[in-house]
C-alpha cells in the first residue's frame, strides 16, 4: 500500500504540474471572455474538477506522510499513514463532489 501511495503521490504531482499552466491560461482568458466561463459548467469539466481536487488532496496527504516518515521516528504504523492518506484524499474528493 505504501509503495502505491508513493507512486500516486508522484503521479498526482506531475498531473498538478501539468495542470497549473493550463489553469493560469484559462484564468487569463476568463478576464476577457465571459463565454469562456460558461464552458466550465459542462459535466466533463465538473468531473475533471472533481478529479483535480481529489489529486490535490492525495498529493497533500502523501506529502504529509512523507514528511512524517522523514522527521518522526520509524514505527510499524507506516501502513496506517498510507491508509490514512488515501482515506483523506477520497474523503476530500467525495466532499467536493457532494458540494457540487
């Protein structure tokens, strides 16, 4: 589980790094075109938005897990950290999806 979460942390970081330039471009276009914002109401965009929030939560939780493993003394609770990080990410994604 810990190895899968480490891979998920890396992949979510890459996905977020790819997303940021697109996000800033969309923001710059939104200042000029109100019709561009109407595009964000499409179901596929809402689904992508949910995925982004879930990836962000996963990346945050994975980063906190890595920091805990780095700075706290090693114990057998590493699997618990991985499970907690995954549960946090899913809960954040679910909360975002239900608030839409």
